[in-house]
C-alpha cells in the first residue's frame, strides 16, 4: 500500500464569477521516503492540493489516505490530532512568531504534548542543531536572515518527528544561493527517510525531487519533464 493514496480528488469553490473547480479528479500514489515536487502554472491547483493533503480543508469529492488513514473519515478533533502527529508544515512566509526566539518558535508544536519542559527544550535544541542553527537559539526572527528563518521553520516542522513534511514554496522568497542551501537541506532530510511533498514554481528545484507532479487546470499533466515545459511556457 502507498504511504499517500489520493483518489479522484476534487475541490470546488463558489466565487462571484461562478463555481471554480480547483481540482477536477486527481489520482496520486506516493511511496514512503519520496521527495515529491508539485509544480504548475498559477491557478493550476497546487496550493489547494497541498491544503487537502494536509487536512486543512475538505474535498468536494474523493479521498486522501496517509499511512492507511483516510483523513476525511476522521472527525474534527481526531483530524487535528492526526495533523499534529503525522504532518509538519513549512511555509514560504515562515510564519514565525516575531516576539519568540528561534528556540521558542521551534518548541511551539510541543506545547500540547504531555512532556516535561526540559524534554521539550532538548528536542527543540536537537532539531535546531540538525538544521545548522545551534548558535542562534536565542535570536528573534528579526535578528535572523531569510535563510535562517526558513531553517527555523523547517526545525519547527521536524520537532514532532512527523512522517510527512508538507512545504509550500519554501524557497520562494529567498535568493538563489540561499534557496539552494534550503533545497540541499531538504534533500538531506529526505535521504534520511523523511517523506516530503513540496509545492514550487521554480524549475531549478525539480533536480532535487524523485518525482514531479505537474498540475494544469486542476488535472495531472502526465507528460514528464515538468520544469522544462514550464520554462517553455514562459
């Protein structure tokens, strides 16, 4: 059984101009340990796809199963528990709390865990060390570079040791050199067994993926070499 199994996934929205079908029936199977890239032009359904995979909104039809668990068969409370146990989220805008230090930001997902404060701190320090920020634990986000803030966001996603990391344009606001550093870090984590699904618009990132899912008009484009086709489209 695939670690991620997405079947006939559909999502529509009501808008002033009428109903918009963001996804029109997507089928995807992903093995554990895969680094999957999700690409496509603006409006192709990438962000909707990631939101549905993360249990952040409900599909109009179809199903999403992770590790054999159908997300949308779960009640709201159990779905929240599932997200906390199984998923780590990394965002383009970092979503760090500005008045908390790097260490405190990383500790946030542990707040609801029944765990001694010392153990929470130990875990957070370990993942900060893992992403190369062991000397920056006491710094506020405003005292960190963009790349360092992204590393803090990755550490926060890792602190619960989730089986799946979902990353939404994690290099989108970074310069090319820093973006390459972040991609190398994600690739290294993936090499250690971490399953990662990442949305990106940057064709250069495709070199890091095991597979690339190209979405176009809410459907999976089955042709290979997604990034080259995106470049050709301008």
